C-alpha cells in the first residue's frame, strides 16, 4: 500500500512551522496511542505512521529531502523503516511517552499531593433479633493514626528536616535524554528522597520515620433496626489516615446476620411454618403464633387446608428507611397423627364412613376430572 503524504498524516500544511508540526504530532500520537486503544490494530498502524511522519518533518535536513524527492527519493533508506517497536525509541507506555515528549505533563509524580486515606473494612456478626430491633456494639478498630511524638513529620523532635536538594522539594527530578526526536526531558520520582521532597536527618523513635503509628481502639457502633444480612454501614472519616494532609478514609462495617431457628426473612417480611393438628385444621382453633416480640392470638378458620398461608400485618422487620414494619406470613402445616390406638382407628373409620365426597372438595374435583377424562 502506498504511503500517505506525511503532511496529510499530521494534518498540517507544507508551510507549517516546527511548533505547528510538534503540536499536530502531540494530538495525533495521543489519539492513536496503543495504550488508549487496546486491541485496535488500525490505531496501532496509525500511531506508527504518525511517528514516522514526525521523525522526518521534525528534522530540517530530512524534511528538506522529503519536500524535494517525496517518499521515493535518496533519503528513503534513512527514515523509511517506520516506527516498529513502541519501546525502541526510548519510551514504552502511555505515561512514559508523554512525559518524555511533552515534559512530564501527564506522568508527573503525585506523592506530595494530599491523598485521602484508604477505606477500612470491619466484619460484624449480630443475631437475628439484634438486626430486627437494632443494637449497639463495641468493636476493636485497628488503624494508623498520626504519630503524637513527631506530629506526622517522621522526624525526631528537635531534629532538622531539610528540603531535598536534588528535586527542590517537588519530589520529582528532570532527566535529559537523547532520543530519535532529539534531546528530550523526562520527569521521574526523585532518586534522592524517593518522592518525599524532604530529607530527614534523624527519624522519630516512636514511628521510625513513618509519621504514623498503628493503634488499636475500642469504639461503640450503633446498628439500626431493620439492617439485613450483607448490608454495609459506612462511618465517614474513620478509615485509614490520609497522606500529606489529605482526609482520612471511611470505615465500612459489613454486617452478617445469624439465621433464626424459626423465622426466615425476605426483604422486611417474616415467614414461619405453624404445625396444626388434624382437628384444629378441620374445626378451627385459636392458636398462639410466635413473633419476634411475643406470641399473638390468631383465629384459624374451620376447614383450613395444609399449606394455606395467613398474613399478620405489622409483625415483620422494621423498615430501615422509614416508619412501619413488614408483615408476618404463616404457612399452615397439618400434621397427621402416628401410632394410633385401636379405639382411635375405630373412631376415625366411623368418622370416615359418615363423610361424603361433597365434604372433600379436592377429592371430588379429582374424581370428576377423572370421570370426564375416560367418558
């Protein structure tokens, strides 16, 4: 495939000066850099093309030869190889190339900038009842706090902290390197102070120069009523210590709720299975239904069927964001007695002989469908 005109590649006129060519190259290189276009082969090829064009047009001698002879002139062997390796010209990734070519504007060191502390996680396990009613728990929180001896400087009291002479306190040093583009300036972390911007002559004996110490403190935490398993409580500003005057992180308390022996929870509703005798289900009865507070009286109607569900309003879990509670759903389990005496069997047989199909709705419907199926 024929090569495109280098001026066309950079999007400039043939009369463009060095500043316009460099500006156009910056925009084109940033747009097509492989780090910003992962897996895009076309962008990769355009990036190579842009670099090849810049190598020629940024060099006065090569540009003059190109203007006279084009791609096929005697200069072709001097720059026709293109840009074959992203690390071969003295830079690698996206931040490296822009710090090299553009003076460190994109890859600068931020170690001296205020940074928020890390968020801390604490796992808290509570009972089912505590989740429903709310509670107050004491936790043991381990985190970094500012050293009270050196007040975060890392230096021993009364000792001198000097500004780094290599970087002038910026935490960065500029290095001049020779590249195919000429002499380029690169910005990197200061090798003398490792980005701190200062040199400590005598370290604090308590924190060993860290400026912070690990402490263990007990604190009280209020758990709201209605919290559910897996939910997270966030306590602002109680996390890791910030750097360089930055704010502290947050404390994330992950709540685990133990399962209950009787109740199951879904959203803010509770579910329970209530066993009844055959007689209670058939004749109806007033029964005590367990709740999280105390049992409540509930009238089971005559002829209650196995699996039937009744709802008791307002006996569920409190709404964590708002007033009111969920409901309690009671599923009836009719238990058939075992190990009957002979008298009990005789009475049941007598009872069964006195009933009709009209008293067994499901049985009657089944045999009616069976009759229709074979008629």
